[in-house]
């Protein structure tokens, strides 16, 4: 394991797969900027981490340009189809988690690539997508993470997808050359035809026809009508930092609410890695999740009262309710975990923090139309309860777990950070930020230290506090004595997610940290 961070004097790329980081670095070497590099990383991840992310999924982007002096958000999440409504699931308690019944939201990723490059990029889309196309066509060494993901979720793949990810009925071994010819053709079509090749051209027609043949609900019109949007972030001030997140339908505000609660405690008197540290953060997370679960959805359909939820006096009241020796009882809703976070900073100070996902491993498990594109199952998170804020309706964005983060000091980014892991994202982000800010850890140490995840499951709601075995036994025993339902997992367990971070110091040096639980790499110079 790397002992310290990679430090660059001008540039830094971090991602959960070394080949994706290399694709981004290649764009910077060719004269591209952080935005060209970020899209190259995103596209490469869609190839080399196909169980985590892909063209059939969504993406959220936080951007910073020194000349603008502000953080912006691109919401690259898709809406439910025009024919999708609760009546389609009559007699069911919930939307199926897999299959075409779960593939009910339009993928937003390809649109987000075009939008980010159109706004800020220097290089043409075809050049930016070249590494991803080559990885797909020529193959790459299959990661142990993909192998494990296929062992876990391969049974959920439809025959068309199984033929790609389990060729000949077997799961490829780590290190085998893995090719995705159909995906290479789709990426090549986008490289030559732009975003419309995906949403209005051959790819859209193939997906729509495949959906129609198999009883899916998305149509060619749904794909053609899709558009992401530039919007303003939500933010809070925390110990001299201004911390930015994507607004609803992202869960990012839950991390901000958590920080507002923690601001009422003195971390100078709380040792890192102690019972007090883990207990306090877990309890603050529970309180913010209670609000998140009550309100988060597409604000175009149901308002999210952010002014109240992010009010400092409201947070102070929540902080006063935390008991130092007793865990509150609150179950978390089940969520997916498989996501890919990455970040890029270039020599001009441009910065991109972004995250993308199919939701569960391999998403819906469906890849209709011979495109090689797995469709996400993000829409399965909609509720069938007509009284719920996140109830299923046509043309609606669902409650979304994706949430990249940027923290600024004096108007400049100092931390870019995020993680894989659905329910774990606000939690791990809080661990990363407090470790770097309060305890002086570098980016690599912050992501490598032991972690916990409260809740998060694909099955029933849970109160479990999943803790890595590297957390000292006496700390775990005290957490259990306080009422936490402690579940111990192995050191560096993938259940803790794949986190990555870039820290920029007063000298302008870019320090990159990638998670030892992933196949990632930090590349900077």
C-alpha cells in the first residue's frame, strides 16, 4: 500500500481505476484541461469498471473555473419515462430492483459529457473518448473488483448482458483480457455523432426497439426529450470552509446538514478514531438522514425545504439531541452501493469533482438492443406510496444518492472528495473532510484510515453500524455498549466504499489520494 499521497505541482487526477486515471492524464498531456480529462476518465470508467458505472447511468458534476470564481453543478440524472406511472406496478409493494421494470429512467451520462465539454472543454469529443473506445475494442485486464461484482450479481444479468460479462457462461478471471465490442461501437457512434447519436440516433433506436420487444417502458421519445441542466450548488460554511454539494434531487444536502450538526462540537477535544469520534459522526448522520428520507425527491414535483434544513440554529437543536453514551434508534432505507467517483485539477486551477453510477452492480442487468449498454436501475428507488415525496410519476427525477463535493477556502478549492457507496456517501465524505481539516491528514491517509457505514443494504431497512476490523476492539465494544448494532467486517472491506480525494495546499501543490480498497491511481506532475 502506498504510504503517502501522490503530489503534483500543477495537475492531479484521481479515480477508482488506474486505466481511467491514465486516460485523464493523457488528455492533460495533449493540452486538454481538467474538463477534457474528467470526461476521458468518466468514459474510461464506463468501460473498465462496467459493474459500477456505464453509458446507461447518470452523473453529477461540480465544476470550478478560476475566471468564474464559483462552483457550478451539472445535473446529469435522467427522468422517468412518459409512460411510467404507479399503475404499471399495480399489486406490487415496490418497484422491482432488477430487469426492465427497474430500467425506467433515461440515462444522463452521455448528455453530461457533451454539456461539460461544450461549456469548458478544449479538445473534441472524439479525441476525449479515444482511450475508452480503445479499452473497449482491444480489451483490458479484468479487475478483481469486476470479478467479485460478477460473482455477486451475475445472476441478475439478462441473456444479452450475460453474453458480454459472462462469455460462454463463465465469469472471467482477474487479469484476463476483457473486450466489449458492442460498447466500443456505441462509443464510436457518440464520438462521431455527438450526444444525439445516443439520444436521437442509432443507439436510441436500438435501445427503444429492444425495450419494446421485451416489455420495457422507456421509448425513443423519452430518450430524445432528455436534457440535463446546469444549476447552482447548495453549500454551508464549516470552520472556514465553504462546502459545496449538488442540490436535490441529489442527497448532497444531507452531508451539509451533518456538518452543521458537527459544528456544535469541539473536535480539538475529540481524538481521531476514538469512540467519541465514530459515535458523534454516526449520530449526526442519522439525524440528517431522517430529514433526507422525509423530503428528498425531484424539487420540480415536491419542494425540499433546504432553507430550514440547512439553518444553523436548526442544526444546533439537532446537535443538542445527541446523547454521548446512547445510540439513537433509526433505520435507514435500502440503497445501492456501486458508483465511481473521480476528480481532476489542472495547471490553470480548473477543478472537477464528479460521480457516476448504474445504481446496483450492473444496474438493471438489462442491455437491450445490442448496444452493449447496461441500463441503470435508479428508478427502482421511486416509491409506490402516493403520499411519499419520492412517489413515482412520469417525467420525474428520483431521490439520487450521487453527490460529489468541493470545499473552498477564500473562494478557491482546497478539497475535492467523494466516494462510491449509496448510503455511505455522506458518511464517508464526513470522515474524509474531518480527517483532513481537523486532524491534518493528507488525502491518502484520509481515504486509507478505517471507516464505518451506518445502514445501507439492498434488502430490509437496517440499523447496523458496519465497522472495519482495523477500528480498535475496545472502540467497537464501546459502540456496541452504547446501543449501536455493530457488525465487524475485514480490513479494507469494499463495503466501506471506494473514496478518493484531492487536497490543494497553500503552495498550490495538488495532493491525490486513492482508496486502497479500489483499483485506483493518483497521477499528477
